[in-house]
């Protein structure tokens, strides 16, 4: 379809305006991250200055940012790994087998993604507290505690996304392998997973971004040992002042992998959606 | 290998009628049997039960006296070719054909020899290094055929493998499947809804409808001696002319058939069946090929008007109207006639069929007593 030139120009004008509205604060903040402390909040703002990495040095080493970065990585990668290990087989089952309540179960799963985090956060806190008191199992402020909690919003997404990929494949693909000498699991591993691999990568990236950005559940359930990067961003807003330069330095550290992954995700999603299956 | 289905029953949970309704079937070793029927008749479900992809609710399946009912698909020594799947998309042609051999842990050299031999057999030995994207639909289905052959299965199961191909390729591959069957002398069970495909391929045709076997027999038998009105109607293109009518016994003991607008003398071979008929309602059938255009009217002849002529090549299909009934008539293209012309249809008594209007079963005595198994 040919779009008239005037319409295309209009579309670009609208898109550029909207993008500027969103990106201007991000850009201003990112510039601030490289400002020396004395001009963080100069009025009018200083735009010409000699960039410095002192803010990054401060948040990374003085305020132990590297520790929180490590926590964020462990928790995000761990929870995505667990969500894939549990979710991919579940998605396969949902795509291939019809069992009593399977449809209702799928709808319940999607509903988990609609509820606000506080609805699950507080019960988890209470549960963890009880586990500690009754069975002496400590999950508060531990990696496993957060990784388990994150499944509430990661697992539904993994199952929904992967079910779509599996459902697009003809069942005859595994059935063929099963007649040709493999078990269903063997067929899944040797035939189906290689085909849906781009879909798994796309799912993993999207879920990683969600886990990486997660703030509220971590605020409730993490502690000194397991603080994640988004949580520590809040510590630069104190009662007396906001440490703008440090805050935006942390923000940039949080944003960088998300930006890179989003670009990769875009390519993966296209690949994931066009498997190259014949017919 | 002889395949025997005994009282095979399959119900799906979301349906109240059985998909396969306690069927019994014997397929002899080396036979090419075709399961034929409209969609939803249970033919594919039957095939999938033989493959082990569906579990029967009851009944047994044996291959060469070995009960395979409870075996996993991989242990049944059968091969299957599917309609909507031909190649594993992440593997090239060679790896596709070798895939079943990896399951039995053959040596690399043996695998290589087998793959090349089988590829030659289905004429794809020049495509071995191609990927999915580089082969056509027909070639991909040949890959599926090759893959089904590498493990030298006892029984080949084919679930409408040609349905997704264009007409020319379909005919070409059909011939090749027939050739493969002759060369391997294995048992083939082929599912199709295309009765022409069934006719050309099958040693035996099993016509199914609503989970029941309607008739099992040679293509000739199924075509010339249909055991019920469904088979008569389903097999053959254009399909048989079927009309409801009433029979009357004449003083001489012979029967006449009253049809809307005309009546006919019935051949004596129906007498036994008609003597046992409850009531007088029957369905009369005659194939388009068994009707002649006559020069003048006479016994077993009726007058009508040509309403439509379809050219089929060497022959024409004529739609002739008699009263409010439209007859399909096949004539030699050279003897054809024009639309709107009056015509006389002569029915060949030797090729008439008669079915009980209630049970729709054939009224030829020998057939009504013959079982369907």
C-alpha cells in the first residue's frame, strides 16, 4: 500500500513529538549523570561542561553499586531460568493436550499479570515470615525467595508466549518423530525445541527486562543482602535532597542493558514469529 | 505383515458419538488398503490408533499376531506420512532422512548408506544437502516418504499425504507410492477422502462413515456392488443417480418400480431381496455411465430435456431433466447433444442398484448377508 507523502510527514511529526516528550527527560537526566556535583542542579541548567565519571565511581564503589548490580543479575537471570524451566514444558502441555480446566487455567494465569504487585507482595511476606517461624526456612532477603516470588509475573508470560509458539507448529511434527523411534520428550528436545528456539530467546529477553526492572516486590521481600539496583535508586532520594547526578548514574546503569536487550528482542521477535515453517 | 483391528472403539471426550465405532478389519500382508470416507468419518483416527498416536477406548490391534495395542508409537515398527507435515525444518534433507536411524544408534557408515539408498529410491538423491527452504512441496513429501522407509517398517501408514499437493504432482506421487508398494511388498494403509485416489491406489478399499465401516472390498467390488446407498453415492464421480421409489409386485411375480413420473421393470436378481422387503419403499440407483441416450423411447426408457452439458474431455457429462428429477448421464463426447434438446434415457437393467429405503442396505441378496468386516 502506498501512503501519501503528506500523511507520512504527519505521522513522522506526531511520532517525533511523542518520542521527544518521552525521551527529553531521559536525555536531560542522562546528561546530568555525567555532570560534576556542583552543577547538578544549577539554574539555569548547565549544558556545556567537562563530562566526568565521578558519579558512576561514587555509586558503583563508594555506595557498593556493583554489589546491587550483581544481585540484580543473579535474581533476574535466576528467575528467568526458573520461569523457562517450568514454563516451557507447561506451555507445551497447554498447546498440545486438552485436559479438564485447561482453558480456565490459562485464563487464571493471565489474570496473575493483571493484579498489582502489592496483592502478591504482602501475602508472600506473610508466608515467608510463617515459614521462618514454623519451619525455620528463611526466604526473606534471599535469592531463592525473590526468584520464587518473581515467578508470579514471569511464569504466566512465559507460558502464554511459548504456548503461542508451540501451537503454531503442526502436532504431526512430534508425532512423526514419535513414530520414527523417539519418545515424546525426545521429540520435544530434538525436533520441537530447535524450531522454537528464537521464540525461547525472545521470551527470555522480555522476561529478563521485567525481572530486571522489578521494584516493588524487591522492596518488600529483599533486604540488605539482596537489594537490587532499582531499589538502590531510591536511596539517592533522601529527606533533605535528591542526589541527582548519582541517581541518574544508577538509572543509566539500570537502563543500559534494557536498551541493548530491547534492540536484540526486536530482531528476535521478528525471527520468532517467522519460524520458516513450510505451508 | 497382516494387520488386524478387533472391536476397535474410540470416543473423544468432547463428542457424544464414537469417532471409531467398534470396527473390525483385516488387512492382509502386503496389501495396499485405503481407508476412504468424508471428513469426520473416523478414517484418520483409525490410522492414528494403528500408529499409537491415539489410544483406543477398547479393542485390540495386532500386526502379524503381535499385539501392539499398548505399545508406544516408537515400538510398533510402523512408519507414518502426514498430510500437513513433511520435513523437520531445522534439518536439511539428509539429516531428515537420517533422523529415524539416529534413534536406533546405527553406525555413521551404515546410516550414510541407507540414507543414500532410500533417497535414490524416491528420486531425491540430488537434493540431500538442501534445506527446507530449498525444496518444493512435492520434494518435501518425498523426503517424508524416504524418512518413513529408512527403518524398513512392517507397515506404512499414510494420512492423506498427497492432499496438500497440486493436481499434477498428486498424480505423479500417487504412481510412485504404488511403485514403492510393489517394490517393498510391505503393508500399506492409506487414508484419503478422494475416491479417485482410493480407486487408483487400493488393493482394498474400506469405506467409512460416522465411525463405522460401510464396506470393505476391492475397488471393483466397491464400485460395482455397493452394499449400501452411502457407498453407492460416495464412490464414483460423477456420483450415482439415486431416486426414492416404490416397488409393486405384478401378477407374473416380477417387480416394477414406480418413480416420480415414470416406472420401470426391475431385473429378477432383486426378487429375493424384494420378497423380504418390509413395505414398498426403496432407493433406486444407476450410475451415469449406465444410462444411454436412445434414439427413440421404449422399455426402461424415459424422455427428458438436456439442461446442461459439461465437457470432461473424451466424454461429456449431461444433466437431463425428467419431471423434477435431474439425471447425470455420461456419454461419449462424439455422441453428445445440445442444451435444450429433448432426449430419451435408457437405463441398463444389469447395472441398476436397489436399496432398502429404511436401512439403505442393498437389496441384492448375496450382499445383504455379507458382513462388512
